[in-house]
């Protein structure tokens, strides 16, 4: 028996936000399932924070519907939406203690003093801030302040926890610690989370699913592996991870393979399973995506069906790996190779061969969405 899909907790239907000079969010549809951690990922100004604020109720949509646990809440005030919000700037009250900051939402709900005290203690324990309830925000580190913001959002036991770039103000070490902390809370509490970020590494390592946005549109929704390995278009391919994009034209095809004449002057033969293009037939223009780690670099040629010849332009030593930038007929390709004892290192100016398997690149339509 197939596993039943969890019920959607958040549903966005043709959600739109227009301002006089720009459409920030343009008729997006999205369902977020119970217990899921979904990231809204994209560059600055793509509409992801506006989308989050419309879910929270801080921004009113121009058109469209927001549903939470099945109820239309498009016109419902934020404090009646059963959501908790963690802001980029923490938004803690500086004149209130940690405990009072965490208790604030419960007081607004009219919870009794005794229950507030118990739930605040539990929430601070949940984020590992036991014993710090009497301090003020100014007496805490940035990571501790972010934990207080998490506790304040979680203490009201929301159906959905909304996080707006919560780690962007922390240094690298703290970001990594807090990322693990959020994942731990998600796992232990099984709470639905919607997480806004422009950081690809955060999205790839934290998400159950990710929605990639640009110019107010959602380009692709899928698991991190799906989005990384099978991007839907050039924007997603170029935005997620390191992408080498080479244009080409289909020369021949059969049930299992297809042959592409690359604009770089080489003909390659690929597995049919690598194509996202709906109609792969001769004269179809497409773009081949090569991830840097899927190449093998050699100075002695290669006994492989698919090869590209080029000249090393730059080499970067990164400890466990080497990064090469190779010019192939005017196209600069990024190549990542793990450092293995005995391997020969190429230098700038060296002629090299890049070889790859028939299922290594991924074909997407040229241009557009």
C-alpha cells in the first residue's frame, strides 16, 4: 500500500502582491505539508519574504488566498492565524527579560500565569537556555538571542513556524550551530516550518522540500536532490550549486540515447534519462548542465566516449579538493577534483581532457522558464 501524502497545512492559491512599481509575488500556488520543513529560496528581491509575510498576515495579498489548516485566513489578523514568526532581526523587546519576551504571546492569548510560567520554562529548555530567563537581550550573544526568538515563537504551539532568514546575522560557526538546532527542533517537535533563505547551503542541508523563486515566480519545487540534480530551467540550474551550462543542438536520437552537437565544437552522446526537455528530437536546442564534480580531468587524454578538450586557466587549492577553471572553446568550465595521493595536479596553461559519463550532464530547455 502506498504511503498517504500528509495533509497540507499551508495552501497558497494564485497568491499575488502588487505594488505601484513592481509585482513582488505573481500568482503562485504552493502546498506545504504537515511536519514538513520547506524553504523558500532565491536571490534578494525575488518575493520570498513577501510570500512569508502574506502567510503570517503582516502583508495583505493583492489577489489570491492563504489557507492554514484548511481555513481561509487571507483577511485574518496575524495573531489569529496559528502561526509563530522568527524574524531576521530577532525583534526582541530590549526592556523585557528573556522570560518576559518568551511569555509575551501567551499573555496576549490570556493564558493563566501558572501555565505561562510552566510553558516558558519548557520553551527555554527546548532551546537550551535553561536558567537564563532573568537576563535581558543585551546580555546575550547573537546565537542566544536567536534561541530566545525561537522559544517565543514555539511557546504558543503554532501549527506553522515561519522563519525569515533567521541565521543571516550570525557568523559562520554560529550559523552552523543554529542550523543544527533548528533541525533538532523540527525533528523533535514535528512542527511544520516555512524557512526563507538566500543561502543555498542552508536550503540544501535543511529542507524536506525547497521552492526556488525569482522575480515573484516559483520556478521549481522539489527535494534538495531533485532540484540539484534535475533543475527545471536555466535559472534554477545556475542558482543552485555550481553549474556549467553549455548550449547545443540535438543531432540524432533513439529510445535510449541522444547525440548533441555542442556549441563548443564537440559532439556528445547522452542517456535519454538525462533530458528534462519534453520533445527531444533532431534540431532541438537545449542547454546541458554539468556539475563540477561530475568531470574527470586528465592531461593524458581519456579512453571515454564523451570528452571535452581545454586549457587550464586557474587552479585553486582547497585542502581536500582542487578547483580548476578550464577554457573549452571560449566556455569557462568549473571542475572539482578530490585530492588523492598520487594524482597529478594540472597547472594554468596545461592542455587537459575532461571526460564524463553519458548520464552526467542534464538537459534543460534553452532560455525562459
